[in-house]
C-alpha cells in the first residue's frame, strides 16, 4: 500500500484557491449576456449560439462549465435552463450580479499585485494607469456599472445594520460619498423624520435617480462636492458608508477631520457614523480578503477596532460605540469633549 502524502489534501486545497476559471466563466456568461438570453422554458445550446452570434462549440463548452458551477442546467434533451443561482446573472433580476461580474477591469487590475505589496502604488493604478475613481470618471458606462453594483451592495449590506443605525441618526443626515443613493433610500424609508443630503463627485450626483426626490418630497437633495476638500455643516449625523476603507490613513484622517469640524460647528450632539468592516484583532478572518481588495484597488484598508479608534483620535473624535449587523458595523464617533 503506498503511503498517502500528508500534504495531498493541502495541495488540492491550494490548487482550488489558485483556480481563477470559475470567476472567468461567470464573467463570460454575464458580459456576453448568455444568462439574459436563456428563456424561462429553456433553449438549446445551438439556438443560443445563433441568437448571440457566438461560436457554437465554445459556447457549448462554456455552458458545461457553467453547469458544474450550478448556474445553468442542461437536461437530457440538451435544453439549457438557468438554475436559481443563474437567475442572478440576468440583468432583470432584482439584486442582479450581472453588472458586478461583467466588470473585467477589477479582475485585470490584480496583475501587478505583488508590486503593490512590495510598496508600489495600488495594483489598479499600475495596471490601468489611473486611480480607480478617476478612471470611472472618464468612462460613463463603467461609472454607471460601478454604481449599479454599489446600490445593490448598499441594500444588501446596510439593511441588517439599519435598526442600529437609525437609533444613532438625528433628523438631518449627511450621506457623504453617498453614490447614487442606495443608503439614503434605506434611511428615508426606515424613518419618516429623516431628511438626507447626499454629496458625491459631480458625475456621480448626475446618476442619482430623480424618483428619489419624488418618492420623498422635501426630504432628499443631492449636491456635488469633494469630501477631500470640504464637508458641508448643518447636519445632526454625518454618515460615511464604505468610504474610509477606500483611503490610506493620511487621507482618511483628513476626510474624518473635515467631518469632525463640520459636526462641531453644527451642534454639541452631532455625530459621525462609519459603516465599515471591523476586523478581528488577530487570527484568521475572511474579511482579510476585503483588506486585500482595498490594498489592490484603491490603496485603502479595512481596519480593526483599535485602528478605527486611532484614526478617529487623529481627527479629534472619540469612538462612542460599535454596533454590529451582518458583515458591516456602525462605528459611532463624536467630537472630543
Ligand atoms: C465605495 S463607494 C460607496 C458609495 C456609497 N456610500 C455606498 O455605500 O453605497 C465610494 C464613494 O465615494 C465617492 N467618492 C470618491 N472620491 C470622492 C471625493 N473626493 N469626494 C466625494 N465623493 C467621493 C465615489 O464616487 C463613491 O460613490
């Protein structure tokens, strides 16, 4: 009997981690709109190739790979159907992942990652020649896709935090870097008393759906602004949803200082609330992979409670409490007394 190699299991585990093919199969299904063109009652692979103008044999092989990922099912008569997971790759499914999975620039950005770890600029900048938010500003379609993803993410990630967040919100809320209003919408739907001012870069504010103001008359406005240079005062609560993890400590401290000064000028009770991941201090934590995404894409970082406390202190803020809800937490800060 051959003696089993004790590292065989680990070898297979690492080979699984190395495999990028599953994510590329989902990318191809989304970007080529394969999932969008599979009708509810199914379609044969050859007909699908014709509808999409794709190479028949290559598409058939892609479909077989997708079947292995449980996003497509092929029956004995060769009819292709979407599985429940596969419906999430269609553009018309609420909470669709199509926009996110079609974005190849995030994937190709990982190429020079080792150089980033060695002390270079964010991998995205090395790969594409511009910082991620600048490159989105130059490409209207990419900006729209990114914010479609952000809106969906906001609904998924902030909903479990909402009851705790609303407890810490005064009536006048600033949604700083609020994107196209996913979080603003949740706040206004969650509490009738809340009025929201959303600020973001001018191109992004242009994408905020008009129906947000119509649905909440007199309670919502969106204004262009650069949070790195100014934060508007006059709000009881300054909410930063997934903002500071995009930035290294020096820039994040500058943005937070702007918020602290605006809060101090507004009222003695004004607070700043960060919706962010709070990493475990030690040991394995799956959210450490999100920290790698930040290092690679923006040059930012995910932070532990001690790191949030330190950043807040630099900006003249005390950490009052941390509320947990799902993957994210609400880190509640107030100007030092
Ligand atoms: C990760 S997204 C978060 C969006 C939103 N808060 C959410 O949670 O869905 C970061 C946001 O910061 C905005 N942003 C980046 N740089 C900015 C700046 N200098 N001033 C204002 N907003 C900025 C981006 O346009 C984007 O909407």
